[in-house]
């Protein structure tokens, strides 16, 4: 049994992403919010989380935020901006990762409603550094 924690990530259509980010009702947005709520979670847009990180860093001093330069470069890049506004993750409170049984349950519920037009991809990510890219070394790396 591993001690890794997990996260469920989604890639969504621009339409569904806009519905979620603007809190507009739609069939899939409502279903995703219901799944999140049933697990005491929230859906967080990656781009919005990046913006919040930069805002917090700018308020508190960027020297304490090792990924500030990289994150700021990402949110200023129109191509990366387009990519990350369609990317979402389930957060448990402020926690970005959680136990596997929780992540698996969410993944299965999303797979049950998934279509190819709005919910483009559902991914289960683990916290094992060998399975994931490491933090960038420079602002231009992604």
C-alpha cells in the first residue's frame, strides 16, 4: 500500500470551462459541481489558481514563492492561458491532494457522465515525484 496522495484533473471544453468559471448553470457544470459537493470538494480552474498564487505572492513578497516567476510567465502567455483556463482540479478544502479512494470515487462518477464534447479528459494524478514533472527551473520552462 502506497502513501501517495491523489488529485482528479479535468480538461474541459471552452464552453464548459466558461460555465464553471462564471458560475453559470449548464447540464455538465451542474453535474460536476454536484459531484464536487457530494465529496465536500470544490472545482478549481488551474489558471485561476495560478492567478491567486501570483496575487498572494505580490502581496506577501515574491521571494517566499519559489514558483512565482514561472507562474507569472504562464498566466501572461496567451497560449498557456488558453490551455490552463480549460484545466480544472478537485480540491478538498485547501488540500490539492487526497486519499486514493476519494479520488477514484470522483473519477468514476465523472466517467459515468463524461462526453467527448465537454468533458474532454479525466486524469488521476498521484503525488509520487517519479510519476510527475518536477517544478520548473526557470520561468520559460513548463
